[in-house]
């Protein structure tokens, strides 16, 4: 999936904002999406901001090699608005690199999740930058 394709999906979802506001669970897998870059993460952050009833979130970015620091910053920015989130599962396995700054961007949003009861983070096979 490319940034452009995910952008179109995001626009379609956000047009039905009243319907997605009631969602309790969201499970997205981007496994091996080699063209997923920071723009897609900005679009994802906009969806997360609209999901103010979300209780469970699972995101799989395994083997997505083009995710950069700005992408993780965008994801963290979106996460901080999902206050009722009780469970999050993030798969970041086999990323080509993961910098400290990228993790800080993600942590910025995670620390705002005051209702969180369970967090699973998968960092298998990552080269730290």
C-alpha cells in the first residue's frame, strides 16, 4: 500500500465520521507495505483523532522499511487523542532501522493514554539507528 492509497482510504473513512465515532476496536495490518511513509502516518493520526470511543487498537507495521522519525511522530500525535484506549498492540518487527527519536515520537502519544490497561510492543529483529 502506498501513502496515496492509504490517503484515499482515510478520506473515505473520515467522510463517515459519525459512523466511525462508535468504533470500539480497530485492527490494521500494513505488513510489508514498503511504500508506507510519513504521509500515511499523518492520515492515520487523523483517523485516530476521530476515534474517541476506541478501546482496542492493533497496528502491524512489520517489515515496513520506509517508516521514518516523522512517521512515528505523526502516529504518536494521533494516539494521544484516543483517551478511552484500554489495549494497544503495536508490531514494529523487522523494521530496517528504528532511531531513538522515532521511539520518542511514539512514546509522546503513548504516555497520554491514561485508560491503558494492556500494551504489547513487538520490536523483534530491529536494527537500532
